[in-house]
């Protein structure tokens, strides 16, 4: 087949009695009439020859098979019409046509099976990587198109291996999922036979000194940790959503040239709610007054100190995001911002070598982009704040008339496991038992090795001396 092919002729006769029937040669009106997939199927069932050009096949893909050709790789979109022809001709249901002609199966039921088969096969083609798709093409004698398609064209665009590995690597994906306890200890090694093995290193336990001395500031900036505060006048959340992109390559291969954006996404939390913009200075003043009011109800100094740290980190997020309105740093209510906290990119190289290291050894790299999602869920007017302050100052926990919902609530979460914790101690126990210790990582610029314990303390930034 050539690029200039105007028609693709598809002919199918059913088994049994159908083989004895003469095939009708369609007129132009028949071609137009049978331009849809269902009409095409009906014509084949009636033992008619159907002519379909590329335009008609593309309309089938877009309208009936719901495949967004304009969003696919152009080379993949070029192949799909021919794959439709192939799968229509090779549908196993044709071998059971006697069930339809004998009345055991209705046209509707038979077509539904046909349609499901075609959609399933095409979705597999769309999701297949090039090597598999290429084999399908060769098998059905589409060599000419296969030669025109570069290996790197058809692949999963969400694949970490494809998007991060240096160009020229094979277009296959290795996907490993599991708890951080597993993911933090994965390594790859090669064998004398040339195979690549996936292994697990020994578990890196939390040092007792770290578990006992980690601060509130560090733990709420730890990978996968979230902190959430709610009160009648002010609610917000902070979620550490660090992105870890993993790939394997030959030892010594350069890192992908990634440049994370400071702000990756800004969005509205609830479309039905209004938004209001506040300056950082105003938020800081109101939260200072709010903390003073909290101290009228919360008598524990460590708890008040924890609130202070959480407020400080929330305000530091807004300052780092640096959204300016009239040259003033601002944050809007009912809004979330996902940003690269600290503005750095880190990586870890893992190698389980046998004998002397070689540039032919397999290397396993984890690229870490520290990301924080900060959300200002609700922020009341100044009059409501003042009224709330007065309620807190007069709050008597022993009185049955007091509303317990007035007391601010704070909780913590593991954004990986989707678990919630009422206290920091429970969260630290969860991390130390199920996630274990995060391995150290290197700055992508200066190659300095830094521990997560250090990076969490400095909001994932450091004094980087770029080489």
C-alpha cells in the first residue's frame, strides 16, 4: 500500500453456506451506504463486497470507535485505518456465522461482539509500544509503513523509561509498583549471560536518633506527608507530592536534561465557591492573631508551637510561589498551587555490581522532583475572624453550651498510602515501620550528596555550588 492509495478493498465471505454464494460487486451507492462500521458489518453479513477508502476508515475511527486521531502520534494514526481492515477480516466470529444464519444469534448481539472485538484490538494497538506494533504490522505485510516509522515514535508518552532515558534506547517500559519500602530498596544488576535482574537491597531503617529528634518542620515537609488544618474561619492543606521518575541505562550515561517549572499547576478547589485574593502580609497578620486566639483554648505549649511552625511553613509556601498582584505576593482562597519546592532537582544512582565496575554495567536512576501542593481552602472575612476570636477567648471546654467545632482541628496524612493520623507520633511510626528511611540523593547541579533529613529541614533547598 502507498501513501496515495485512494481505496482499500476489503472482501469477506462467511464459512459454510456463505462460501457457495456469489459475491456481488458493489456500486458507488453501495460504497457510500456502507460507510459506517455497523453498515460495513451488515454488508459483510449479507455477503457483499465493501470498498472503504482511507477517509471513511478515519471517520470510523473518530466517530464510531471514539479514537482521537488528532491526539495520537501521527505515525500511529497512519497505521490505525489498516489495522481496522485487518481486525475486521480476522474477527474470530466469522467462523461462527452459522449461529447467526440459523437464527441462534441476533444481528444486534452478533454486532456487539464484533464491535467489542474491534475496539479491544485497536485500544491494544494504541497502548502497545512500537516493538509490538511493528510485529503486528510485519505479520500482516505492512512492511512499507513499518520501515517509515522511527522506533521511538510509538510509545507510551507517560512512560518514565521512554520520556527520561537518553534517545536511542529501546522503546520498552519497566513498570514497578509497590510500597515505598520496596521502591526505596530496588536495584538492578546484570549477569554474565547479559540478563538484567531486579533485586532488593537491605532495608534502610530509621536511625533512632532521627526518629526521636525529627522536628515538626521536617516531618511536614517529608516525602508523601500531608498536613491539614480546619477551623470555622480558616482551612488549608499542604501535601508533599514528590515526583520520582525512574529509568535504567548504561552506567555513565548523562542525566536527562530536565528543567522543572517552579509552578506546575494552579487550580480551583470547588467550582461552586467564590475566590478571594489576599496579600501575604494580610494573611500573616491574621494568622498571628488567630494563633493568639488559639492559645486561649489550647493550653499545651508544644501544640501551640506546632501550630506556629505549620503556619510559618504555609506562609513560606506562598512566599516561594510568588504570585504577584499589584507587585504584592498573594494567595487566593479556594485555590491550590502545585510547585517545585526548593527549586532543585535531585537524583539517586543505584548499582549492584559484581566485581569491578564497568561502563557497560546497568545503572538504575531515580530522579526526584520535590513538589508541594499548597491549598488555601477557606479564609473568612475580617469581621468573621473577629467574631471567632471572641468566641475562642470565651470558650469553656467544660460548658455543655460550647460548640466543640470551634476548636481548630489538625491532622496528618500519608499521601502514598492514603492514611490519616491524628498525631505526629503516629505518622512518624507509620513512616519508620512501613516506608523506612528515604535514601540520600545528589543535587543534579552540584552533585552534592544530601540526606532527606537535611533537605526536609531546609524546604528541599540547599546552597548549591554549580560545577
